[in-house]
C-alpha cells in the first residue's frame, strides 16, 4: 500500500537493509513492529518492500515522535535482534518532507 495525502510537512524514516542468511523470526517481528508503530503518537503510515534489499519507510508528524519510537522498549529489543541476527547491514535516514506528489491510474 502506498501512503498518500499526508499533511505537510512531515518526516520520513527510510530504513534500508541487507538481510543476513538467518531470517528466523524476522517476519513475525516486522509485523509486530508495524502494529506497535501504528499505536505510537505521531505515526502517519508505513510502506515496505523486502527482497535482496529491504526498504521500509515510516512517516511521522515530528522528530520528537520519531525519537519516542526509537526509544520504545520493545522496538529497542527488536532492533538489537536485527543487529545480532537478521541484518548484514542497515542504513537509516530521516528526512523532512515538504513537497510530495503522485499518480494513480
């Protein structure tokens, strides 16, 4: 699903990953994190694609909301599992979105 029609400005957290060979428990954890993120203050939406490179983009109202999500205890535990078990590499980028447009056929 593509998230659209968000009120600007807002923030995008882009999480790009290269998965390790060990993905046991990963899908379940990712699904749980999406459910948990949706319950957080300031959460606006999420888009994700996973293959040889995984990319998840979550959208937030404020930088403070992103920091609160980062510091969520359950999210912190899963992030540590990712470092130890699921990812060869990851990169996280936070951007302020001031303009957006799209197309739908």
